[in-house]
C-alpha cells in the first residue's frame, strides 16, 4: 500500500519533455522582462485634483505599499512634503533613497541619501540628525548641512547631490505639500580635506529643544529579496534591498551570497565595482586572516547586466 | 558577447548554447515535469518557462558559475511571477502531455495547487524528481532546514487532501 499522492507522482514522472523545446531555447528569451514599476494612476489635472491625489497617496501609503512593487524599492511619482522644519526619508520611483527637506524658511530641497564618498567601491548612505539639522554619513561620519553642502569631517569629495523638483500641490498656507522629483543636480563642490579629520564631531548630539533621534530610511520586509541569485534572475529595474553576505575570494573576486560555505557561495551573484583585492589586503586579511567579509547582511543595490551593482551597506536601516 | 545581458545574435547564442546543451539533455526533463506540475498542468506555460530559463542562461552563460541551480531558480521564479500575474485559478483539467493521461494526475495537481509555492516546489523536487534536501536548497536558493520544513508540511497536506490509499501493485 502507498499514499495516493505518491502513486500519482509516479504517474506524473512519465510526462515527456516536448521534443522541440530546445529550438525555442535557441531563439532566445521571449517572455516579458519583470513587470515595470507600478505607475501612479493619479494624474493631477489641476490644483484641486493634485491635492486629492496627494491625500489619496498619503492615506494609501499608510495602509500599503502603493507605488512600490515587490521587485524594487520604488516610491510614488509624487512625494509628500513634510511639515515645515521636518526632513522625511522617501524613495524615488526607481527606488533611490532621498530625503525631502522642508526648511524652516518654507523652501524645500530633495537631497540624495548616497554620500559622494565610496569606500572600496561600496555606496554609503547618510542619515538625518534633527538636533543639528545635518546629514551624516553613517560609515565615515562626514557632516553635510540641510542643503547637502559639506560642513565637517569626512572623507567627502563633495557635498550631497540634490534633485530638481516641481511643486504639484500647496497647503493652505502656500507651502509646498507635494512635489514631483526630476533630474539629479551637481552637488556643492565644497569638500573635506583628503585625510579624515582626527576628531570627529558626534553624529547626533543632544541639543536643547530638538530631537537627537536620527532619521533613516525604513525597509519594508516584504520588499527584501531573500537571495542575490533571486534578484539577479528577476533583473528588477531599479534600486532593491537584498539579503546577502559578501564573499571576497583569495583572488579578489567578489560575490554576494545567500550562504557562504568556505569559499563556496550559495544563492549568490557577482558583485561589480568593489575593489576586492584592496579590501582583501587592507581590511579582510589583517582582521580575520581569511577570505569572506561579513560587513552587512542587508544591502541596497541595483541589478544591471546580470550582476549586483552599486552595493550599499544597509544593515543599520530598520526593517518593518 | 558584449555588455552582459545585452542583445546576443543567433550565431553567438548557438555557440554559448553548446556548453549548455548537455545540461539541457540531462536537466530539462526533470525541470519540465516539475514546472508542469508547479503551474497546475498548464503545458504551454511550462514550456515557456523552461525555454525561457535556458534561453536566459545562454544569454548570461559567461557569468553563471553554477548553471544548473541558476536555471532551476530562474525557472521557478519566472513561473511564480507568471502565476501571480495571471491570477487565474487552477484549470479544470491539466493540459494533455505525451506520456500521461491528464485524468490520472488531475487530483494530484489540484492538491498540489493548495500548497504554498515553496511547499509545492520542494515536494515536487524531492518526491517526484528525487533530489535531496541539500540539493533542493541549492536549486531553490534556500537553506536545507527550510526545505525540510516545506517538504514535511507539503507532504502532510497532500496526505490530508488525498487520503484514500491505493494498492500500488493493483
């Protein structure tokens, strides 16, 4: 006697592969690429409609990831502007993290969340400190003002990039309440000395009357790719969050892996742009004496050309 | 090839395919059966998925270090995405394919459909195709412990749904 499901599985095993399938393989990929990011269906025909659209966006964002997809960190086409004096982390439609700054004088800036400094080829994120009203690079602590200009510490080869934007709605007081973000603009050229300053200011000190609780982007757990191999196979178009452990082989070959077993990388993908040899010689071997580099288990990155590009350490970002 | 992932000509594709043709001969039958059952007996979707996974592997052959697990992962991911996109219920009966009578597997495919996608994939690879837990872990990009849980729960559910026992020897 055997379970019925087992006997039926036996029958299924007799199914024969269609003979002409290899010919179809040789014709190349034919199926559609991964679905494009969800586009906002709200089109502002006038101010009233724009206000309605923003209200709907804000409300829906509170209950679900409207404007995002499981493929990327894509944010909505129209971003809400926080209250005057407040800075809010947001994601652009391509999933790029930015901060929307509503300055105390009522003006608005959209500031890139990526520092211009790249260590060993890793992208580095900044956080927002409300008490000093400055952005701080999380890893190396360069400080930038609320417009993105470099102010102290480093290394920082320039200020933070900013983005052009168009105001699509205003509140009753005339302040911008919703914006559509456009092209990236050149950062302020001011930069830190070549050598990191020996004494770094605190990241987010206490200041009377102001919060010193840093503001960062929050990653939606449902949007995290479980393995780099999955992400690369699906080739999502934009910035993604992915779990993985970096493996730098003895020859400097860099991979992001779901699991590492010795020098074997399971569920992994090739990483582009990281100086594997420099990392190995200067950081990994002096510290651990062996290959592998478990600096982060959560990464932001892009998938381009079948590899992980622009890897960004993101373990410090909260996941919800 | 030029930029990885860019357009690849037919002749170039054929050259890259030579290295994968042997893998196709040994792997595609298993993958095809698993995907056919995974997508609820939709023959044309299963054909599309398997062909697409191998075609993408050829496009990216130079950068794939372990083609077999890459192809399996890609195939199951494509299949999952297509099922999610279609949002269609299980077809009333499986599409006929050479070698089997659709009526013989209709109940099984219906029961498999009630499993989660990961359970369905794990059970098919384990109990239909005979892969071990660690092999499935490598094929699907999950841990061996997770695979064991999926197989255990999937089997339990199948037993509940197809509880009538049959005499294998008739």
